[in-house]
C-alpha cells in the first residue's frame, strides 16, 4: 500500500503566542479556512492541501501549522500505544520518509517524555509495518516531524508542516539586544491598524522588526512568500498547489501602497541594521532609518502611528535607564488628533512612569515574557 497522492479535508492546529489567538483566528477565516476555533495558545481549523500551503505562506501570526492526526485519553502506556497505532499515519508517511518524534507532558500520569517518545515511535512503526508489509524503515526521505502533547491525560498527535518556525521570515539576519518576535510585531501592527496608516514611526527601532512587519502588513506581502516549508517536499501536497498559492499571494500584494516608515535609534549601528533588514524584506524603499534620540521625537504632520518596543533591563541600572526612557516617552508622545501610540512593555508600572493611563491595554506575550500593549489614540 502506498500513501494517498492527495489529502482531502484535514484538521489543523496553529500554535501562537498567548494573546494573539483571536487575531490569528480572524486571519485564517479570511484565508477561507473552515471550522476555525480559538483556544489558549493555538487555533484549530480545517481545510484541504490548499489551506495548508496558504496558511504557511501567508500567516503573519501563527508560529507553525500542524496536521492534527488525532487525540485520545492516555493514562497508561498501553493506552498511548494503542491510541497511536490506531491513527492513519500511512495517509502521510511513506515507505522511506523520516518521522522523528518529540513532545511534552504536563499534569499527566505519563510524565516521562523519553518513554512517551519511544512508545509513540514504536506504535507508528507497527502501524506502517502492517500497511506497507515492511519490517524496517530506512527513513531517508521527506521529513514528517511527529509532535505530541500530553495534557491532563489527553494525548494529541500532530505532524509539523512548517519546519523552522513561521516567525523566521528570512529578513532578520541579526537582531538587537531585546528583539521582539516577528509574529508578535505583526500582531501589534494589526492592532494598530497600520494597513490604513500613511506614516508609521518607531523611535526605538532596534533591528526594525516592528517597522518591517508593519510594511509587510500594509502592503499585503505574505511573510512566507520567499521561504520553503517542511511540507514543500510532501507528495501529499503537490507542487502545483504550492505554485498556485504563491501566485495567489503575489496577486494580493499592494506594493504601490503609499506607506512611509521612519525608524530612529540612538545607536547608529541599530539604525543601519533596521535599514538592512528592510532591504532584505523587500520594503527598503519605504523606510528611512537614522540615528536619533527619542527625546527629540516630535509628532509632525496630521496623522501618524507610532509602534515601540522600548528597551528594558533585568539589572538595576538597566531598569532605572528604562524607567527614565518611559518618562521621556510620556513627554514626547503627546496626545494629538490623528496620532496613535502603541507601546509594548513588561513593566507593571509603565503607565505611572509614562504619565497617563492608556486608552486601552492588551495582555500579550513576547515568547514567555508577559507584557502589556499600551494603546494611546485619543487626541
């Protein structure tokens, strides 16, 4: 028996940063995904191979796209083995393909991750043996990274379709001292509605991630248009689907969109890095990056959106410097009609230091670091 040449409707899971679930769910609905449902730290949805490719190429907020192979209760190793063996792995994994296993366990009777990995691998092998009439698998072909989670005695089995995380767009060869994740930067740009903005500013630009993601969003450039994915080599997702979905993404681009970006940083090397990253992302013509002191920032013009991930420190002197920076922000980010400010910070006293309460706040996570997005938009 050989694997099927094309998949039909499949259930998928898209892990995301906490706080971004609703934004990701809306994005997937716009992609015509079906049965979209947001959960803590992930969004599930369904669709055919076109949706698999479309989500990998176009999602700004998902960390990766996974095939949800199955879920079942597993309180014993026997239940885990039989549950895994009952799943249709042959629909995906071929005779020569690689299928390593990794995962985690939390609040479950089966708490030994190495033991669970071994049992899951053995169960998949037994399933494939019976399907392919083979006693040994060389595992030299395409990669099907099997992932599992055990949470409160429920096993969830997945296959990763993305490969390197989707936040790795390919433009950020280097990053500043406290880089913001690309997927989080894209979410902040979405909340700031940069797609309607003509001018976007970041006076603490660092490596320029917020500005680059704002430009990609405003110009509707798919973040994964230039990269490959684990599923790019899967026979279950034919090459013509990837070709069609990349063409679809390019048709949606608005490279003539009149968005202008300005980045300033007190470190000239960071300003140069922002410009270089923007060029690699294909939005260099829209961006100006210069050495500039935050204290000299002025909201000139009728409208503007300011996005900012100010530096913060863990050592006492760094914290004191960050707090002084927040006070300076409060002085230069003045309320003005047509202007809005979106500042992300983990500091719990930010509003007090800034000098006024935010018009709205939203809890977000930069990796595992709990932050608040402080939004000021009332002039």
